[in-house]
């Protein structure tokens, strides 16, 4: 029981955990942005490619 109380009240490693959570959030946001913008980029490339005469 003392170990559980020590884990709850101890602050060691808190900064590293917060950095990990922020990094994870940024990774999810970047993946979401790529998924949303990916199709638009492909469509823009396709439109540009068809507009250029051979």
C-alpha cells in the first residue's frame, strides 16, 4: 500500500510523461492533417497533370 501512495504523490518523471503526451498528440494531429489534405494534394496533382498538354 505504501508503494501505491508513493507512486501517487511522487513527481519524478512527470515532465517526461507530459512531453510524451504532447508528442503523441502532435503525432495524431499530423496524421489527421495528412489524411485530410492527402486527397486534395492528389487531386491537385492530377488536375495539373491533365491540364499540361503532352
